[in-house]
């Protein structure tokens, strides 16, 4: 059904333009979710129902939840409640809601089954799975390695409690730079072998400067 | 140019999605499953990238008190 494809593509384009032109991160995220849902409808009309479901579940579900989580984490403080109240005013819902309503009507129209859904030949999930675990099995292994790396990296970055970076002169080069206390570069070569980086005095650079 | 690191990450998501759309359209055009397989890989890359990226955003905000990427331009090593 060609008209369904064009409507969903128009919604996706408009929502994406609204995403990158918003000044507020939460408003942009609302439009980005609508954009991803519209992309899912586009994939559905293109004959890729499995990928459409993944788009909704992983992109619009998991990744956008991560974004919202981080945005909410970054706005902790006294002004956060007032800020969130302003964000939740009904006015800003209107645009994403209208676009999402268009998508819902379109999905209901497609779900009645009276119209042909696809604009192209359908590729069944079974064919995708056979290809994925046949010629592309090495890619699956690499993807699992990548996800493991992402997991370890996010855990490492998220749990280490380092002090705030300071701006000062590097004791080796004299350049102005930001560094963290206990930085291996700042500690210099005169550090005793085997000594912990944490044992280096915090303001050692000021003695040299 | 947007200097907010959250918007930069969101734009990366949009670009990865656009690349995935190109693969899906090509797969639909020739009726092959390879396009959808490539989209799955792009999805994996996007998920790994956004998890590490958002952890970096948290560290950046903790360290500099701002989401402006220019604030971190003096960081070396």
C-alpha cells in the first residue's frame, strides 16, 4: 500500500526535523520516539515485519528509555521539579501526539487486512534467521563481542568514582590541560615502581609549577 | 552547530537509523534477507554505542557540570 508508506515516511521526516531543531532535550526525545515509530511503520510497509518489531522494541523502547533515564539523571537538583512540571505541560505533547495519532490510525488501517500491506516483496523472519546463522554467523559472534565490550565499558565508566577534573599545568610538558587526580601522566616518572596511583598527592603539580 | 552532547548522540542515532533504512530498502528491492541482517548489526552497534556514550555523558556532566563538548576540548591524554 503505497499511500501508507508515504504517510509514514512524511511523519518520520517531519518528526526527525523537529528532533534536531528542538532546544530542549526532552522535547527532542519525544519527537525522536515518534520518528522511530514512524520508521517502524515504514519498515512494515516495505515488507520487513521482523525488523519493524525490533525497531519498536529496541530503538523506541530500550535505547530511548536509556536517553530519558540519562536526561532525568542529569537534571537532579532543586530546579528539577519546576523544570519537569514545565516539560509536562500539555502544550508540548501536542505535536508528538498528533504525529503518533496519525501513525496509530495508519496502523489500524493496515491491520484491518482489507488492503495489501507491502510495497515490495516480503522477506520472512525465517529467511532472515537462516541468513543470520548461515553466512553471517561470524558477524553474530562479532556483535556479541561488541555488546560485551559495551557492557564492560559502560560498567567501567559508570561505577568508577573519580574526582572532578582540574585545570592546571602539566608537570612534564608545562602545557595547560585538564586532568584527574591520580592521573598516570601527571604523576610523572619519579613515581616509585609499584606504587598506587591513588597514593600520589593530589596537588603535586603545584609544587612543581 | 549543536554542542550539546545529548543532541549529538541523538543525531548519531538518527544517522544510524538512516543507514539501516537504506539497507532495508535495498533488501526489499531485491527480496533478499541480507538487508535485514545488516540492520540487525546496525542495531547492535547503536545499542553498544549509546550505552557507552551515555556513560561518558554522565562522566562529562559530573566532571565539568555541563553538556557542552567544547568544555572538554582541553582534556588530553
